[in-house]
């Protein structure tokens, strides 16, 4: 059995083979196949099996990874990985790759990530579960729009990623999740004048989502969850330890049964009734949030009760 090394707080690459991160405790032998994408020096004619024969688009590598997982029993319970280095790959993803880790390596300018520019819309007509994006940077194109919109894509994770919406026309939103189960967004950074909610849920099943440890900035709402999402029993979501700066409510959880704990919130809006200008959620599911508004500073929400 391969030895599992205790992992550092940030993603780390050792040579070409071993990837370790704070999320998955994966040694090199934990991956079934590895594919390579080089946005600067890859080729549409490469096989994607080494840096020397790297592909130049992420979509091509994801298609190969998805096919290999689905091809036979050896891959069904495995995970693949795609290593990506790029200053900026411009493409619009319309599919993910099931059970695949997409990992940014190298550097994009001063940032130690790989960058992809586009409006990515993954519809319910494809169901590629369990794709994880690690250390990737997603940027909106000049025309703005939503960066990622996905419907019925389950087990999708964004770990240590950046979302930049400061394009010529401001991005609308960063992640729009419609009927996606077990969505995880952890340790990500969202920057730009997003003109709608930075993270937004649509109607449908949203069991077990987790939005944790993120730094979220936008010109509208931070996180917007309507009362049209549905959650199975004992599969509510978690919004925890995020720092959010917005113009309207930082967290608007109209569904009301998700845990909202330990967030640090600042809005340009007034506090409103019962701090609704900054945070809306089920008060019995909320603990230790702190809110600063245009007319109140560092207010604990909900108010601390007596013993």
C-alpha cells in the first residue's frame, strides 16, 4: 500500500508524479491516469500523456480523462488527474470530466495557478460527476457574463481556486449552481465587480453543499440561496468561515435550514431589520457571525444568548 504523506496547507507538487494537497490525501499511486495541458506550448495533435506531448486545451484533456474512467471496470472507482499550466487558455467548457482532478501548476504572471478564460455552461444533459478543480484560476472574458453555470453536476469541488470577474464588462456571477448535490467551494478567492450574486443557487436538489474558508468580493450579493432549493433530511448545507464584502446582503439564505457559522461580513448596505441588510438565514442554524454595515460595526449575529 502506498504511503500517504501528511499534507501541507497549500497545494504542492514534487517532481512530475506526486501531488499532495490539503483536501484529498492522495499519493501518486492514487491516480489511475495523468494527462497534461500546456496552454502556451501544447498542441491540438498531442496525446496529452506527457509535457512533451501536452494538449493545448482543457476540454480535450477532460474528454480523454472522462473516456478512460468510463471505459472499463479498472477505471470506474478510480480518479484521474489533469495537470494544467497556462498563462490563459481561452475556451468555454461545456462538459467536465468525471472523477478527475484538474490541477493548476506552474505560474501565471505572479500567481502560482493556471488560468482559463471563458463562460462555462455545463447542462443537465451531461452528467460527469466528481470533478475537482484545484489551484485553478477562472477569469471572465471581456464581455463579462457568468463564469461557471452548471446544472445537475454532482460532487463538483473548487479547492484553492481563484475567480476573477474584473473584465472590461464586469462578470455577472462566478458560480451558478442549479440542482447540484455535494457541491464544495473551499479556500477560494473571488474578486471583481460582480453585478449579481457571486455564488448563486438555482431551484432544485442541493444536498450537502459546503462553502467554507473563502474570500468573496462583489458589487451585489455575496451568496444567494433561494427558497426553491430542496434538501433531503439531514443533508443541509454549510456556510462557514468566509470573509465576504458586498454591496447588498453578504449571505441571503432564504431556504433557512443551512448552517451559517463563523462568517465575517461587510456590506455597503444599511443593517435593516434584524441585520437583514447583511445576513438572512435560519437564526437557529446560525452562530458567531460578525457583521459590519453602513450603520453598524462588528455586530454579532445572532446576538449571543444567556446561559
